[in-house]
C-alpha cells in the first residue's frame, strides 16, 4: 500500500512541470506569502510543523493536531496601495489522524480611475480576488511521511470582468524527530478556470517548491532553506533596463549566468528561539534581491525581519520586508488559541 501511494505521488508531482511564472498566468495572488512568519523567513517556507495554522495555506502536509482550535488572521499593507490578508482555522476530530483545515486568502487592488479611448472619464473601478480553501493531512502508517491536500475555490472581479476557478494544492513532508529535521515538497495551484474573464482560458500559477529545516542541537535556532519555482529553469531573464550602451550606440544585454539563475530559486531563513514565547526571524530571498536591486546602489532588497510574541492565549506577529528603495511591506498577524489548554 505504501509503495502504491509513493508511486502515485511521484507520478502526480511530475506531470505538471510545464507551469507558468509571473505575468503568464491568472490568479497570481495565490502565491503570495500566507503569514508574517512566512514573510520574515524569506517567503514560501513550507517545513513548519507546529501550532502555526496559517502554514497549512501553503503546505497542507503541515496540518496537525497542534493546530486544533487555532484561529489566525493576517494583514499586509502591500505595494502600490494594495492590501491583502489571510485567515485560517483548524479543528481536530481525532488527535491522531483527523485534523481539518479551513482558510481564506483575500486581496484588494484598490481604486482606479477609468477612461475611454478618447480620454473621457468613465468613473472609478476596483479589483479584488478571494480564495477559500479546505485541507486535510494524512500520516502514512509506520513511516515518518505526511501527505496533505487543499481544495480551493477562487473568485476574481477586475472592473467589469469576473472569473471563477478551482485549484488543488498537494504537499508531502518528512519529519525526523530524533534530528528535528523536516523536508517538504509542495505542488500548488493545480487547477483551471470554471468561467473566464472574456472567453479566453488562462493557466493558473502552478508552483513547485522544496524545503528543508532543522533546529540546531545546542543553539536555540532553526534554519530554513527553500527552493522555489522548481517547475521552470531558468526563472532569471535579462532586464532590458540594465542593458549597457557603448560610445558607438551598440547595446549589450544584461548577462544572467548559471550561478545567478540557480540562486534565484533559493530562499534562506532563520528563527531564533523557535519554541519560545518570543521569536526573532530573519530571511533573505535571492530572487527578490536580484530582480529589485538598483544598479550601483545598495538598498538591501530581499531582506526581511520579524518578531513573534506570545501573550497568554494570543500570539502577535510582525514582519518588515525590504522590496526596493521605493517601497517596503509590513505584515501583521494575530493567532488566538480558542482551545485554551495549549502551552507552546
């Protein structure tokens, strides 16, 4: 039975490797970070297996009984006046295997001024998108492997255009309790549009990520390493704005070397005092740093720092992420222990 499950997972995970990246798919908000904790660790961290109920929005294999009766709400003041947030809740029916997860991801693009082809004002309009998810995790008997899945219903309203879609997230996680080592693989947004904006079907932003993390034996620190967007190589392309021009007017495109292309898949994070009531988190996203850096100017793009504070039954999380010299993002989160008996 175990061999059949593993064979099915390998076949299923390798089928959709044709995925698209930013600008080539719809519902791009689905791949935004799910919480301040994830943002602080560089984004797209998929190996946490604890009370953090928002972790399951990104990796359903992380659903576990420690999330029972945990309610979390998160908000981000994103770039360009965009705001988005997430909410998550988990309920354990049976401590060993029956934990169910529910989540919401919402983004509001703000208000825009509309004009017709002649430049006449047509009034203001807005845009927003929402994804509602339900997830479940299953531990493969007599192994250290967990598998999980999320089912998502997606709605999108952009000016007068509307779209509805559906998607599945799949996750697998290996946990070595003796070494406190976790490894995880996720395939996200396997799905389609049920109704399109204007009659043309668009692909969803399929994404394959792999991650590892471990708590050091004698140091209160947990390191995280994530390889993102493994479904496509390379994800780094030349930036036309960085082309150079010689005295004769000849232009030379930016060269993106093999090492640079590889590093753009890498995210590093560290959490100090990971099991305490006060956490300090640091992260570095190589792709964000490279794509948003300003030539000949140090602006620390790609860096993120955050804190978590537990007060009685509540845990507050805050993260500041550096995107560019022109804009940064703040993430706020609150998790409430509705069970009241947990001590973490």
